[in-house]
């Protein structure tokens, strides 16, 4: 059974930092691409960052230079280090893993950035 469990969200002032974690189970973690998405109130869910099995990250333009995605294959965990946070980063952040047939999502973790 696939499980993705996010943690690390919270309330932070603009300019602050948070580190999100996503612990995965039930998947061949080390061989798969992992993603972080976010969804703000009234907006569509958007892709924030992805990381390849080899550890190469790709980022949305809106977070490039501020966010860093990383992974620890031994712990089956993917991280999102978020620096220089802005109020527009406020959203629920979701971890995502896809097979050719099914998209798996965690329960999400709320990030709120106050101005």
C-alpha cells in the first residue's frame, strides 16, 4: 500500500524558511521521480518542484532560487527547503508520486506566510 506523509508546514513570516518532508512507503522510492505540488485557496494545484531518481531538481519559475528539493533514498523521504518565503507561497503543499496508472498524493501540509 502506497503512503505519502507530509510534515513540516506551519506559519512563518515573510522572508522566513520552512523545510517540508514527505515520507514514502510502499513504493520503489529510489528509482522514481518525486514531486511537490501546492494549492492555494481558489487556485488550481500547481507543480512546485520535481526530483529525479538521480537527485536532479527542477523548479517552477516562481520558486527558482528560493526552494530546494532533495531526497534521502535510505529514508525514503523527499524534502522541500523553502527560503525567502513570500505571502504568495501560502498554500497546502502535497507530495506526489505517479505510476503509469495511478497518481498518489499525501494528505498535504499547510504553509502560511504572513506579511
